[in-house]
């Protein structure tokens, strides 16, 4: 399984046989806290490292709250975005709502939030909700996802142990079904990006002639496609279809309509020679597929959505083997792994040049047939350890706190809490809350709210506490827009450096190129008002600005200028060193490094493109023809036209960027040798004693020889370009970066637990040139930082991470109207006074959050929400933590 980031790592003694019995607890028979905790595992949260960058929505939050509070009541499943382990030991749920605060407030006043940033080890961006968030949570529907007739009641499920909580069993149940039980629904197809009629992205796709419904006796057809890279993107080059007996019924090569940039031979098995005589088009293949497939056909494939999109084909009845043998958190097994483990077959071997789509289609078909025939239960029992790396008993079933709502398939969350015997309380300031709760307490200040919560702590298991002092402070401000604008400016200033002096002819593009080795550059502004040229460089991330000062300060440019790189000295940057040190020690950044300058693949792509575009064009051959074989050839026999042209050809080839790759010097020697030989023959043809007609014949023969040599060179250069293109064009969606390459390059000194690649922007940043990597230990991080790392023969800049995984950019954390550099209307003195008042409110809020957290019982799920002011003033923030004894200190 892929490594997960555990948000609480405290370990307790293994449960004894007595304590691990499946006994349901109710409010009346609950074991005392100390006795209950001593013999069982504490609850904890976990989620993959790369999931931390995705924002949490109100739906996500509701899923977690419902599961934490109700467990398996009404057939609730684990949340789709995280995992709450040992839910049966959760002693309570606490939600703290900090009204008026946003993500930008937290990071602008990061140093003031001592308790919030240290006691909560999980932090996510939160998408603000347009309505009343608390009302929507309590009014949300608790859906019965696993009724008694599907999985049986709790008593009958107990003998299965942890088996029924395996991801495959949670999806398909324990019973064997027919093939229709494993078809993807239309909703699942949309979610997994399959082409669906009428959905965006499927315009112009061809629909197969299919019945509305299929049966368990409908025929299965295995499908697999191979693609190459063209100017348009990945396009189809080969399609294979096998019937239910595994016999190949269609295997066609397809000519892409757009110019091919790379054949991806090591994966597709397709070569230039294979496609050269092919005239079959995509439309012809679509017609053949429609004729071959019966109306009730069910297509089977592995990650089938990619094949159907390559075919521009819509088919409503599909089974995807990557979703049959499913893993946690949406991850998928490779077809090669499944075939080797389940079918005991070797496919996609290294000895073979590329994949065989017929073989892959047969493997996917057999995997589906085996799963359908064997059933999910037996598949999991047979391959749980070998495939999923864990024993079935280790999957922990959540246990009901009460069974009174088990048969209610549609209850509101507030009703379900009440029916399960749990006491719920809302403590806050009266506002527009319309909550269907019997216990609501209204107070006029945060101090009163805190006191009321602490007094009634033992009387409720689910609490919502609203602290609204900052929201009241915002309302008292003359202009909240001005407040957010000032805060945005302060955050931006931390990511800015000044560089100079620069050469007078230096452009913004040259500055961007110089500083891009440190990270994504958001903006460059040349400052020409000074006597010498300087530049203001604004990075997306703090790491870029820090690396620029550490690495580029004192850089000697080719013009002889020594560049000084420094941070701006402003009020907002006076404590920057303290701020950076605290960020580096942030729990979210533990054992995480930042790597920049990851753009060597892009340069390889540029080289290959220039070889294809410049070195492989027909101009050189055309010049030979025009000069040596035109009607004036006889007149130029004794001239220097042909001689000079042939002599200049090696230089032309050299200028075609062949010399950019030293390992291709052998080819250059061959080209140069060929043309030197041509020059000698030309001298012989121009020698005395030869008749003009004989000279012309020799020259014609020589031109043919040179022409043939150019064709050979063109072929050889195409092979070189193809080799150079592999690394650059293989992962077009990540623009030269892929997780596998980074794991390999950075895994020399320790295990890389997770990789976060930045989201690909549609704006000015076309390539992703940085990444965050999480290691399994601090020693591994020290080893990486103390030794240089090279990726694609290029040194990579690294440092300890400063940006928490959920942040994409410091600069765009808040958005305001108008220019980013607009000068605030208020005086700096008044702005400074206002910021001091805000800082005071933040410190008080943080102290109260710390007191609330310390007063919570052990094993309580605590959630702190900064809901965000509104959607135009940036995201909110969500803090998660399961409190244990050590966390309260």
C-alpha cells in the first residue's frame, strides 16, 4: 500500500483478547475512561500525503463528523477523503468555530497562534460555504449505505472480523454477484472521467449501438489501446479487442491525423516503420468496433477511461479491473502487478519492446472473469496480504454506540444523534443559526462561552463552540476590504526579493530565467528609476525567495556584474527570520523538503524539437539539389558554388544543434567524414583533363551520393531525437515532472513517503518546476540536504520545506479587487494601529482555543474551523486532531 501520513502516531499496548471483543458500548454501560483506554488502541486520523493539498469541503467535513459520532449507525462508511482508525474508541466530538477568520489571517498572524499551530497536526484549506455551515451540518441526511439485506446485521457480520471493512468488500459486499453487479454506474463513470453522452469533454464522441440494459449473461470484451504523442496530445495508434474466450477479434494500427512528436515505443511498441504504410483512420476504427460489438456487449479494460477517450468512443456498459481490485483513497494497482499476482502471468516484460495491447486486453478480461466467478470475499481472502499488504483482520470495523437508528435509512444528522442517545450542545452567540437542537446556549462574549463549555463538559458528547470576538471586531472596522487588502500586501512582501545591479540590457525574461531555478516566479518588475537597473522578483512560495537569497546573492553574471539579492526591509519582514524558523518546525513540514529547478526534461524536449525542426528539415538537401543539379550546373563546373555549398554542409548540420549532445559526437564525425570525402571527389571532378560532359556526369553522381548521405543523416537524427524525447514528452500532463522520476532521484538517501507536485496552472506558469517530498525520517532529510541531488544531469536546489502542503501559493492566499501593488488609502500609522488591535484579538483567540483543547477528554476528535470571510477573500482553514494525554501538555 502507498504510505500514509499519520496525524497522530502515539502507540498504545496491543489489545488483550478480553478487550478486543466486539461489545457495543452505550452511554449507560460505558467503561470508565482510564480502564477503557488502557486496553485498546487510541483512535487516530490518517490520509495520503498528496491528499493534504486538496481543500476540504462542507460535504467532506460532514462525512467525517457523521462517521466519528455514529460509527456504523445506519450503515455509515469511512469518509472518502481520510480514514478514522478505531472509531469505536472515540470518546466525543468537538467543533470550534472561529467566526470571521480565514486562512490568510492564520498565516499573517502565524506567530500569535502558538496553540493552534502546534496542537493540531493536520491542517487543510476549507472551501467556504455560502449558507450557515453549522445548520447545514446538523440538517444533513444520514444515508443508510449498507442496509441489513446487503451486509447483514451487526451480529451476523461479527464472525467476518475485519474482512468486511476491506475496500473491496465495502464496495461489493461479501456475496458473489453476476457481472451486472460490477458495472460502473453513470455517476461513477462521470467521477472517474469516462466519456459520457452529454457531459463536457465528450463532445464529438461516437456512441456505440448499445441496449439500455445488459444481463449477467451478456458477453465480455477486453479492450486495450496504445497511444503516441502528437502536436495535439496523446492520440490512438493501435487498438485491440478480444472476445470472452480471449480470441482477438480486432487488432488495428491507426494513423494519427496530427504530426507525431514521439512514438513512445518503450511503452506502446509502435515505431515509425510500423505506421509508415498505415492509412487507417480513427473514424474507420470506430466503425469497425461498432460492427464487431453486439448490442449487449460489456467492455472490460484496465483504466478503461483512457482507452475510450483515445478512441473518442462512448460505451455505457463497462467494467474496470483497476476499480474491481480497488485500493484505499482511489489508488490503483498496475495491470502488470495484478496479472502476475492473480493470474500468475508475466506481461509487459522488459525483454519485449513496448506493450502488447492484445495481451493486455486478454489479461484485463481474465482478471474480470476471475473476480466475477470467484467473488470479492474469496479474492480478498486469497490475495489480501500479497496485493494489499495487510491481513484482513487488521481492517477495523466501526462499532455502533447505539442500534436504535439502524433501520432508519433517512435521518437528519441531529435526529440520528438524538436517536443514538448522544447529547449535543451548541454554545455561542445568537446569530442567524436555525438549529434543530434542544440544548443551545447563547452568550455575549467568548469568555462566557468558554466558561459555559468547561462547566458542562461531562454532560455532552458532541459539542459546537462558536467564538465570535474577531467577527465582532471586523464589523467595527470602517473598511473590511481595506483590511484584507493590507493583509494580502503583507503576505506578498514576504515572497519578494530585490536583485541588482543588472546589465542595462537585461530584460524581465532574463530575470525570470535566472531566478526560476529557485522556484516559480509569479512576477518580475524592472526598476529603472534608480541609477543602475534593479529588479523586484515575486515568488509564488516562500521557499523560492529564501533560496534566491541563499543561492543567488553574489552571483557573477556573464557581463561581469555581481548581483546582490536581498529581502525588502519593511515592517512586515522585520520578524521574517523568526517566522521562517517556526514554519520550518511546523508539524506539517516535518521531514519534508522542497526541490526546485526541476526543468531539465523541458530542455531535453526543446533540444529534440529543434533537432526535428531545424536539423531534420529538407533545406540542406534542397540546397544541394538547387546548387548541384540545376540547369546551371554545367556553367558552375569550374566555379565555387557547388564546392562552397558542399563544404558548408557540415557546419549547417552542426548549427542544427547536433553538437548540443556530446554523446552524439560519433554521428558528427561520420557526417563530417562523408562531406570531406565529397570535397575530395569534387576537387577531382574540377581537375584538368576532363571533358565538360564527363565533369558534369561526375558532379551529378556526387550530388546523388551527397543526397543519399543527407537522407541517412536525417534517419539517424530522427532516432536521436526519439531517444532524447522520451524523458521530456512522456508525461505531458505533468509537463516534464512525474512522481516516479522524483522518487528514483531522491530515494537514494531514504524512503520517500509521498510527493506533491503543484497543480498545473493555465496562466503564465506553463511548467511545474518544483515539488515537495516527504521522507520517513529526519536522518534521511539531513542526508539529502547535505549531498547534491541531480535530476536528468542537472543539479537540483533543495531546502527544508516552509510551505504547508495545503498551500498552493502565499501570494494568492487572499484576492482583492484592483492591483496588488495599490497603495492603501489609510495612513501607515493608522494601519499599524489597526494591525496591533487585530494581533491582540488573535492572541486571545489562540489562548482560548488552547484552553478548550486541554479541557477535552482523551480520544476526542477536535476540529477547529476558520470558515473564511467569503469566497472572494480567500479560503478558510480546517484543523483536525484526536486528543491524547500527551497532546494536552
